[in-house]
């Protein structure tokens, strides 16, 4: 078992989630149960699944669980693009969040590779 709070990737996922909550607070109220909810849930899923994987036994299970947050991060990317396309995000906010999610995915890919290498 690993302490997820010690992982920089988990901290980055948590920070991205807070940024997404702040950005989506400005979305139209009609999107409360639509894009706002979906984007927030996908962002929360990234950090939550990193934590859950760390609570599993061994690198094999951790490696499998890290695939889920990679998918959720891609979902966040897609939903951020849609929010930008619908003018719910300013170009500057979209660019900043897109950079953050791209960096998060890079960090996840690195962790996945390290965990898989440790499995042998």
C-alpha cells in the first residue's frame, strides 16, 4: 500500500479539480446537471482513482487502477474543449486548464511506466 498523498501526480490532480470547480462555477445554471456536473465528476475521478489504486495490494493492481484516471483525464480534456467551443470558458482559461490536464496525463504515463517496470 502506498500513501497517495505523497504522489505529486495525485496533488496535481487535486489542484486541477479545484481549478475546474472554480471555472465551472461560471457556467450557465442550465448546465448544472450537464457539462458542469460531468466535468467536475471526471476531474474528481482522476484523483480518486489514483488514491484507490494506491490502496490496493501490489504494483499489478496499482498499474491497472492507474489506467482509469488516464481515461478520466482524457474525458476532462474532451469536456474542456466542448466548454470552450460553447464559449463557456475564455480562451485563456481553456488554455491554462488544457495545459494542466496535458501535464497531468504526462505524469500519469510516467507513473504507469514506472509501476509496470517494477512489476517486472
